[in-house]
């Protein structure tokens, strides 16, 4: 019986993966004096923004974090809406008695910028962000479920990347993969065997209706 849905943010709630990449590029390229490829940027990701700057640019950490947040906040205006239908879905499942949480690898500052921009912080019962030390998503999922007193098998994690499948399974939780934005890589995701993959929010709604969670 589904008792909790735990959502990722970037690429799941909103199409914010491109602005995470662009804000990082705009901040770091002037320091390095060269352009960064997408693979270059991804090689840094894992720790939060603070953690990346502490590790790679310790003497300029505060300066670079402030610049990244300025860039991110400006770029956020270019993503005015969340994924079509996602917040309606979240509110409907909450009305049906399903608990909803947010577990993201985003840093606390960029996460707060996006939550405030969309005005959706109160739609999530529990919120956990990333760590400067690296990926902690599986531990955060377990922590949220413990706080809500829900067994892992009675929950689902919804995320857009193959690493989300890995983290969910490490936490003993089924993963429903969100492939409704261009930043997702469905063929890569499917290599890691998510329990479901959806190419639109409406497909996920149909699954919840089929399972009797929604009418």
C-alpha cells in the first residue's frame, strides 16, 4: 500500500537542471579561464555547490557561492512553471492521504530559491537537501521515512536520473523514474531497472489511478 511519495527536485518538479549547469558554468569558467563541457560540469556534481567550492576553490569559496546564487536566482526566472500537472498531482495524492516529501541533492540555498520562487515549500511534509561531503540521498530517504514512520516498501522515490534509482534502491525503496524533461536520459535510467518510468506527469497519474491511490 502506497503511503508516501518522495520527490527529487531538479528535472522532476521543475526543468531546473539546465539552470544548475548554466549557473555553475557562468561562475566557474571565468576562474578557470576556459569553457566547461557538460561532462566537465557533471564531474564536479555530487557535493552541494558549497562542497564543490570548498574542495576545488577553497580560497574563493564564499565569493563563488555568492556569485553562483546570484546567477541561479536570475536564471530561475526563465523557468516560470513547474512540470505540467506535477503540483496538482502532489496536492491530489496528499488529499488522498499519501504523505509527500522532497529529497534533493541541491544545496540548501539553491533549493530555497526555487521553493520560494514557485511558492511550494509547504506542499512537502519533509525536505532534505544535499551535503557538502557528497551524495547522501539514500540516507536522506531513510531519514525521512523514519521521521514519517513509514516502511520503505510502502513508499516510492520519484527522480529523473539513474543515480536516483541507485539511491532509492540503496534505501530499500522502489523508484519511479521521471523522464518528462529533455535533461533525462531514459536509456541510461533503464539500465538501472527502475520499477516504473514515466514520460509525462499524466502517465504517473494514470498509474496512481490504476493502483487505486487516486480516483
